[in-house]
C-alpha cells in the first residue's frame, strides 16, 4: 500500500515535470500545461483518497506561498487609492458580467458566483511572469498591475472563505468570516511572537526553521478547520504571518521548496480530477472564455483610464488582465466540496482559467494597441518655465534623486514621465508634463528646445535614441547641454557618434568602488597603525 | 469526485506530526541535542503515550520518501576529490572499526540473551554511526575542515558504502530467515541481487553522464523546473528499484551520485533540503509512534549496557586504529568520539528487516532505544570532545596511545585574499573587469549555471544561490579581502551581511537612497547606489554646475 502511494506520487511528479519541461521549451505558462497534462493523464493517475489528500495539501502550500508573497511593502503607497479602484472596481464589474454570462449559458443557483469570480479575478503568477519576460516589471502598467493583483488576491481569499457558505445561511457565512478574521488577528500575534528576534534565536538552523514554516502552515490549517473555514485559508494566513517576520528571508528556502514542489502537484492533480468535458458544456465554456479574454480587458482598461492613468498604461493594464486566476482554481475546488459546483461546472471553470493562461503570453501587444485607440485622450499638464531651465526626462530612481537635488538648489526645471505614479516621488512644486518623451508634442510642452539642459533618465537605451531623433527634428533656439544615462556600451557608443556624452551607471560605479576600496585600505592601515 | 478534505486523516495526521516535530525540534535545539532525538520523542508522545496518531500508508510512504531523499543527498554530496584524499585511510580505519564493533556487539548481544539471528542483526545494525547527527554538530562547531572532522566524514562515507551493501543483501535474507535455502541457491541469489543493484547504479551513472545533461540543459536558470526534473529522476530510480527488487535507498543513492557530477549539484542540494527536512522528520516521528513504550522499561538495562558499549567500544577501536596509522592522538581520539552513536540507518535497516521477517518489532524497539540513548550522550561528548581530550591527557595510561603527525592531504583550499563578487549581471561584469584590470583576484558567485563558463578571462566563478552559505564559504567568503554584494534585493544583501559579520568588509549595491542608508546601518562598509551615483554624475556635468545655481 505504501508502494502504491509512492507510485502515485511518482506519476504525478513525472507528469508535472513533463508539462513544465514542455512549457519551458515552447515558452507557454506551465500552469496551463500542467492542468491539461493532468487531464490527459487521467487514465494513469489513480484517483484515490491519497490523491485527494495530496490535492488539498498542495493547495494549502500554494496558498501559504501566496500569503508569504503578500508583503506589506509590495503595496504601492503613493497610488493606493487608484490601485484599489482598479483592483476592486474593475474586478467587481467583470465579475458581474461573468455571472451574467454563466446565467445566459443556463447555469443556476450557487454555481453562478463562482463563474463571476472566474471571470473577475486575474492571475498574479501569469501576469508577473509575462511582465518579467517582457522586461516591463518597473514600467507604469507593471507596477499598477502588481498592486491591483495583490488587492484581488486578498479578495480571492475572502471569497474562498465565504462563497461555500453563501446562500446556505447568513449565520454560517458570518461564522466563517468571523473565524477567518479571528485567525487573521491570531496570525498577527504569531508574527509578533514567533517573528520576534528573541524567539528567532532559538531556531537558528535551517532544519528547525523549515519545520517551523511547515508547522505554522499545518497548525493554521487545523485551526481554520476547527473554526469552520476552509483549511486552505488557514494556510494563507500562516503565510501572511510569515511575511511579517522581520527575518523571513531565512524561511525563504522552505517557502520556495513548498511552492516549487506543491504548485505543480496541485495543478496536475486538479487536472486529473476534471471530468472529460461534454458537448453540453461548450456554450458556457466559450461564453465565459470570451468574457475573460475580451470583455474584462476593456473594462479594466476603461477603469484605469478613468482613474487617471494615461491611455497607453491603461491599455496595457487591461490587455494583461485578460486571464483567470490561480485562486479561481482553489475556489472551484472548495466549491465542489461544498457541492455548490457540479463536476462539469468545476471542469468548465478550470478549463476557462487554463485556456486563458495559455492565451496571455500569446496575444502580444497588438490587442493593447487596439485598446489604446478605444480609450479617451490623455490630458497634459501645463509646463511652467519656458526658457533656461533643465528638463529631466524620466523620473525613476536616478531621475527622482537628481530632481530632488536640483530642486533643493533652486534650479528651474521641468520633469517628464509617462507614469503619473512616478511624480509621487517628485517635490510638489516641480512642474511636470505627463506623456511619452518621444512625442514631439510632449517635448514641446516641456519647452525642451528652449531649455538650458536636457537630462535623459529613461529605462531603455533605444528610447533615448528615439527622443534624440524627436529633438533633432527641430532647430533649438539656444545652445543646450544634453546628458543621457544609458545602460549598454553599445548605447553609449551610438550616443557618442551623435556627439553626446553618455553616462554609464557601471562606469560611475567603478569609480565609486575604487574610492570605496581606497578608503577601506586606508581604514585597515590606520587600524593596523593604532594596534601597533 | 473530490470529497471532504479537511477531515481527511492523511492531512490531519500530517498536520499533527509536523506541528509536534517542529515543537520538539525547537525544544531539542534549546537543550543542545540533535533534532532526531526530538522527532523520536515527539512520535513516542503522539503514539504510545497520547494515542493521537496512527500511521496510515500515506504517512508511511512520505516517510519512506524522506529516507530516499536522505540517501539521494548523501550521493549528491560525494565529491571525488574528497574521496581520493580521505578515502584510503578512512577505508582502513572504517572497516576495522565496523568489524571490531560488530564482533564485540555480537557477543554482547548473545550475553544479553538475544538469539543468534537477532544478535547478528543487532551487532551489524548498531555498528554504524549517524552521519546526519555528527555532520550537523561538526558544522555547528566549524570543525568540518579539521583533520579529525575530515577523517570522521571519511569514516562515515565508508560506513555508507557498507550500508548500501547491506541494503542490497537484506531483502535476500527474508522469508525463512538465514540459511533457509541451500548454499548454492543462496549464492546465486546474492549474485543476482548484486547484479541488479549494479544495473541500477550503472544505469543511473550512465544516464547522468550522457542523457541528463541534455535534458537538464533547457532547465538551467529555471530552479523550479530543475527541482521538478530532479525529483522526477529520483522517482524514476525509486520506482525502477522497487520494480527490480533492489532497495529503494540504493536507487536514490545512485541517483544522487549521478547528479553530483552536474554543475547544479550544489543548488539542487539546497532546494531538495527543505523537503528532506519535512519528510525525514516524518519518518522519525513515525518510528516513535510505533515504538512499544510498555516494553521499553524491560529492555532499558540491556539498552544502557549497549549504549555504553557503543559510546566507548566504537570510540576505542577507531581511536586505536587511527593512532597506530600515525595520526595525532588528539585527531584520533576526537574522530573516535565522533562515531560513538547509532545511525538513523540502523533504524532504516531495522524497518527493512521487519518487512523481511528477519527480526521482531522488539528488536527494532531495542535499536530505537539504543539510538536515542547514544545520540543524546554522544552529541554532548562530541560537542566537548576537546575538553574531554584535555581531561584524559592528564592520565598516564591515556598517553600510551601513540601520537603521530600524519595529516590528511589538502583538497583545493578555498581562495584567499580575493574579491568575492556575489551576483552577476552587466553591472557586476563591469565591476569584475575593472577589479581584474586593477590586479585583483576576482571570484564570482552567480545564480545561473552558465555564468562560470562565460566569465571574462582571469575571473573565476562558481554557480550558487546567494543564500547558499556553504557554497559561499567554499568560494572563500571568510578569507576574501572584501565582498561585493551585487544583489538587487536588499533582503539578500542583509543575509550576506549577517553571514560575514566579523569577517571581510562588504560593499553592497543598493537601488535607492533609503536602501543604501539601511544597508550601511546594517553593517555594509560602503554602498554603491547606481541611481545616486548617476544623479551625482549629472550634477557634476551640468553647465555651470553648482556655482550657476547656488
């Protein structure tokens, strides 16, 4: 019997490895391929009590890892309001449309809210992965999405706790919510006590820390079940507690191992539990998929634009939200246990999520451009200085540091950025222009041609060159200095061909390193001298 | 279809076991004892004492997975260089110690009233010492690189070899016990068993040489996928071993051994380790749960006698062998002290022997009890072996032990006086080039396996996660002139600052002003913050500079 369990595990891990491997080769999201692989591997995966236990174990660790990721520092403080509106508002509207689509496809009763959640929620994992591959993590839309998805994930956790009890009785739902809240408060206490440095010194070695991480997860699961909430919510709260540990970097290996091992297992086992889709389910599947892929992006983009983000940012945010969430997979698992969902409803929603995962990286930027046309025009703020000022293009980390220094000296200046969030780190009385620095109209609004200096702190070297092209289209009225920060040697060379001196961060850093080393050596010599 | 999950006995059982294991692990840490003792104690509390947990097949299988992972890591850790340096002396000393301890143990067990078969099993099983317990203590003491530390590890490797042999042999002895069949049939069976074992090991090694590098190639730099592939490979061998009636442990060991040749070995070890910690704890707790507490009192006197034998007998045999081989008295004695406990494999062997009807559960409980007693006593002794040695040196009879000056050959010592650059990207590359041009010896630690092969000439590199402290130490973390933490994540820099406290100065990279301040407060000797540096450079280059605006 123990051998049978090992064989089951072996098959699940093997299928997961193949799916992930294939995903890596064809560059598709592993999550979607894992579910499909699980579905295809149904004949060789024995669906017994152990597999069910494995499903819920894996689900718990998935949520635990999600909780750990939910570090408070990840919420963008400056634009929290806008992020909340996009995260909550757009999700709610899309959710209502999803519910309507399900009703139109003939679904009834308790299953409808699950369909709403399946459409409304988007995937943190898939979006962050896509952003990382495209190198857009630090772009305006990347940061907005990261914040909004974090908000959504919290909503998802609440849904997981509440939905199985709704329409049952309000009392049950209330008890479940109260249980989750009580457990959440307890998690904060645990974070304080266990995360406190005095306790931490008792668990100085990796083994004990690993066990502690696992034990917290299991302990919270037991507590959650005892309080009438799904055990999985307990695991999430345990993760949330760990996220607040001051020394949680030391738990990372354990958390990572849990995520890397249990996530693929969860997805494969989930796929194995899906019944094969029937013809009768096809209309619901197609309707919901369309709601996720087409309707939701438009809604999210509109909401983001209305909150004040520029067209381009809003279009990308909308476009990238066009998929279901990994939390939906958890939710439908809980839903099927609560008998809110039938087996076929479970499979339809799961497959909608899987299919939408597959589409996200494929849609490229074409749809984003299409969306951009639909959205209302940007407004630009009026620039103040018209001559003899310094124009700073791009206020990221280096740009904002520079702006603060210049502002402190009373230099007359204008800042330009396409991300309204970026201005939050710029002193309030510094004039600003919202828009793309490559756009001649934007440059004109910043009176770039009359400036005494233009400093470019842009994220990509190609953009620097495009801005230079735009600037060269017009004769300047006065002599001006152009300084540009670039990241590559090639970029620096191309700029010097144009007669512009580039600043390479690593060159500056090498000089600083040299100084630091000299100081260290001198300090060591001084210490030696005093000790003699 | 899926049914109610939370009430599932597997999940609940696992939860209770994990919570208890963690609690006892922390308690044991507090008492300065190895966690293994805590796990067994937790199991005894949950099972025989409170009756909270029963062991189902799932828990049992997950525990077995823990043992497979342990063997896998033992294989993964084998380094050919270390084997070459410590191998020959350790092989002689280890073999003599095993033979001596087995002989002594056999007669002691007979004296204590065990039957011939049980006595033989006990003698063999109790001759092995615990790699996990001792290596953990040696690491905590910082003694892994000393002569005695390396000799001890060498002896453990030799013991592991014999364990692999035993694991191959044991399943054959099953059925009617020893000698149930005619000697010639038995000989053929032994031959076949060894042939099957060799087939598994050879297949694992050949695959690791020819096939796995190709398969793993696309996974480089994708740690999650790497872990999945590794586990899948482990399971292939485990299932294949089971199918061929070879012990699962041997298959897992061969799998680890094969992967030890790959550049990912270091990293894999780190990734697999948390899973090992969980599942192995499960295994030991499971053993505790099954422990028959009622009989423990009855066997306690005999167990105490055996404990004294293991503590003193094992140590004595090994000390004398090493001393006569020409090692210093201190190194010989401290190595001897290190083997004075019973191995977790003894329990694995006992578990296997029970499934083969070779021994009764009582014999297993005896092994478990002796293990608990010896591990507890010997960890105290190892922890203070220097003091014990100094105390004994005052006696004349102790000084009769020869005191030689033989030493273990050095294996590529960690670099010294270099610049350790942790984290590789375009920025790190620029720093490395500049440092190299300035005549510094640069060693790079990169988180991608391809980086070490692509470094500019004159720059050395290793592949390891920045959180992988043992790998950083092998790269000379403590002996570097200074360390550059070129890591975008402040959390990682803080871990590194923690690890180098009291060591070389650390120059950290920071991506923002506030992070730079934080890292300086946490002990960075200098901080390179590119955004701040770039802004400063722009200020310098602006026309008129400060004067025009001032």
